[in-house]
């Protein structure tokens, strides 16, 4: 069993390096499209009722669903948000490392199969083991009608987490 775990650990290291390489290539491939993406992001913000503005973190998001959450988060947690944050063998859609809070956006196309749900449960279990709180949000949670409740849920957690961290320091 010890030998198997060593092999598995090597596999995880190699896989992590591959994923990091793939992400760096993906981000470099986006550079020529930045002007077009910028126009698209400004339009999305205007359509959602936000004051249009650009920052580099927007370009790190992977989906419109993630950007919907990001447009809300940036006003309250500017400078604290880490999109596509690595944690062990996984990547978190949005992390607020100060509060050890992982925010995951679950779009139906990617999270509808049983295999994807099992993968998400394993990710959540890992993140909880290493001391992170995981919050998952669907498209319905991020729509205009429900976004206030979603943001309140995040805000309540970060306000509760802050005093505990102050006592630990």
C-alpha cells in the first residue's frame, strides 16, 4: 500500500504540473482576444446592471456564471478574491484565502452528470479536511432575483470567520 500511495503522489504531482502548464498556455492564448473579451465583459456588466469596468481578474474566469458572481464579489471583497485558486490537486473557482472560503459556481452543463457530482463531493471533502469552507452556487442562485441572498450568505460567513481568526493570531 505504501508503494501505491507513492505512485499516486507522483501521479498527482505530474498531473498538477500538467494542469498548471495547460492553464498558462490557455491564459497566453487569450491575450490576442483581450480587446474582444473586454467588450464582451463590459456588455455583460451593463446587461446585469453593474457599472462597467475592467480588471485583470475578469480574464481569469472560465465562464459567464463565474463572472456573474465575480461582478458582485469585487465590490465587497476587492483585493481579497483569488479566481482559479489552486488548493491541493484542485482549483477553486473563487477563493477568499483570508477567510478560507471556497466559492464554486456549478453550471448545469458541467455538473449534471453523476460522475461530476461525485467529483464535486470528493473536492468538497478534501477542502473541508484542509480547513476550508465550501459554498456552491448554481445559475439560479446567481440570477438577479437571488443574488442578494447569495451575497448575504457569503457576507455572513466572512463576518463570522473574522473574529475567530483575530483570536487565533
